[in-house]
C-alpha cells in the first residue's frame, strides 16, 4: 500500500526546514562543528546516547532489544571548500581546493572564511574581463589565477581580521525554494542526507524495533571517506547504509541513457559506483522493503564518485553495506538542486527497513555457510 500523501508532504516540509539551516551553515571538511551542533540539537530527544569521536563524527545511539542487530546509518556533514595557502602583502589571499571543487564554479563567487575570530566574507576575483585576451576569455580561469578579496589593503589588515594560512572557506549561497518541492542551495551534498538521518530517527521514535541504530553524521567524507571508516571500525555493524546524493542528469541536452536518476521519482537504491559494488542480497533486501511499503525508487549505477558506503564496506573483515541516494542536479556547485519528496521517501524507507530488521535476516545478507 503506497505511503500516504499526507505523510510524504509532512516529512518533506520538515526536511525542507532542516535543510535550510543545514545548507546555510558552513562546514568544510575537518571543520564541521557548526553543522554537528545543529544535528545534535535535532536528534538529542530521539536517541539514548550522543557522542563525538576523535575525528569529529557525531554518533547517536538508539537502542533496540537486547541481542538485536546493529545498523549504522551514515550521512556526511562536510562540504567541498577551499583552504587559504598564502596571504599577500597587498591583502589578497591565495587558496587551493578541499575536496572535489571545480574551477568552473569558483570565479566571481562570494565565500565565507572560517577563522579563529569568526566568519569573514570574501569574494573570489581574477583578471577583469576587459583585460582578457580573446583566447583567455574562452577558457575557465585556472586556480592559480584566482584569489580571494576580503576588502583588506595589506597583509597586516588581513591578519587583524583573524585570517591565517590554513583557514577554510565555503561558498556563500542561500538555500531557496524553487517550484513546489524543488529546492536549491549549496552543500545539499550531503546536508540532505543529514536531514534524512534526523527524520529517520523521528519516525523511529514512534515505533518499536529490534535493531540498535547508530546514526552517524560523519566528518571528512569529501577528502577520503575518513570519518565513516573510523566510525564503522568502532561500531562494527551488522548492516551499514550510507545516505548521500547521486547524479540527477535529467537536464536539457542529456540523452535518456545518461541521466542516471531523475528528480521526483523517489530515492535511488545504489547498485554500483566507483568505490562500491553492492551485494545483490543487500540490494534486493532494500528493494523488497520499498516495494512492500509502496515507496517509489530508482536503481543507481554510476562509474564515477563514491560515498561513505565504500569505506564502511571495507572496514575490518568486511561489513554488509548498502546505500540510499537522493537524486541531485549540479553536484559540487553553489546551486545544487533536488526534490524534497525524494528525501522524504528515503526517510520513510530507512525507518521501515530498521523497524523490520532482525538478526536472522541480516545474517543471511552475509552469504551462505558452506558445509563439508
């Protein structure tokens, strides 16, 4: 029986409210505390224990029955960003990338620099268009030609503002509603996963379940899936599921076969990406829950990019792992775009999966025991 439209609308609206605050916050890799504080505030009433580990992961533990399985749900807090590498005597800052930032999106953007004294606003500049040679005007400005202008006229003035080498910056772009349930903003990768994590815990608060849930808001995903790796090693779950975005290439000029996923057609159940090949048992287990609950879904196969699921799967002797993805356009740009209903369906799918999970079924996902 399909999920009621009333429930989908309710959860989608809640995701939208969460996502505005999460998207508008600044959380570059390794400096996720602003995002972590929001998530901790939202989940504290829905978990039995809340912890922060050495890498800055936030781990919420919601206990099930004694002897029940352990399920880890992971969504990363960090966003791609920049790091200051040099402060010039003229007050301009040089920088490099933290994570998969494309130069195509950088020139003429506003940024927020996180310093020990607070946030500082800057703009990314380059040679004025009026001074470009014709051949230069046809090219994307390379990283070495870009700089950050914070309105200072000297190195000393910059340092008085609290800025120093090693400070990180993120793009400054406000979360906005577009049409219906479609929204846009920066860092929806993977703040939408964090919102799904919160909503999943809210939905579970009304249900009994055997599984003990480890809801992990991970750090440093964009620079090597680092937080998820250490969290999975510590938790050693019976099942790990990463919640992240995936490519929605359903835009003008792209052929049907290259669209991967589409906005508004439900969350994607991952089959493969560059770092993960999901066991058919795990894939079918998630699909069965979706079909039993009347939740629309898509199947995701991509050749580039990966998620925390890749790190979870290869931890210790190997962990049974799957992934649920939110279709998103224009990834790693200031205008990432998604449909809130896809996130709502993902929250309900995960809550239903956890609600029904038991030790015996999850043991079967590991494979057959050979006798002889």
